[in-house]
C-alpha cells in the first residue's frame, strides 16, 4: 500500500504542475487560470512530491530513492499521454485522485 500511496502522491504532484500552466489548464477546463490559483496549485504540487519522496524513503530507505525516481518517470509518462490525447479525461481524474489518496492512506494505517 505504501508503494501505491507514493505513486498516487507523485502523480498528483505532476498533475498539479501541469495544471499550473495556463495552456494545460485551458486544455482541460477550457478557461484560463489566474496567477493566484496557479501559485496555490504549484505549492500543493511540491508538497505532494515531497510527501511521495518521504513515503518512498520511509518504505525502504536505500531503495526508496530508486522507487521515487521510477514513480516520477511513470507519472510523467502517464500524464503526458493523457494530456496529449485526451486532456478532458484529466478533469474526471482530478476528482478521483483525492479519494484514492484518502482510501489508500486509510488502508495503509490498518
């Protein structure tokens, strides 16, 4: 479960980085993003990436950095494919990601 949590946090972080850019935000939501919202999304994206690194290191300290790099690569590849071919599908994924993070966190604690 910790590996799934680390991957979801990493994917959420990179999704936030993509949506902080006005061109990607406009492709997903069909409106421009304002500067204040963009800054908030960037801050939360950095928090998610840091949390993903911490969870990866906590799971296996020596091997965790390698896992984190792999999670970053897979996250960016999946996000690039979604944004390239069907950016509107990312809108529904944005609403599902927090629920998945919460469920995974609860299951990890059990």
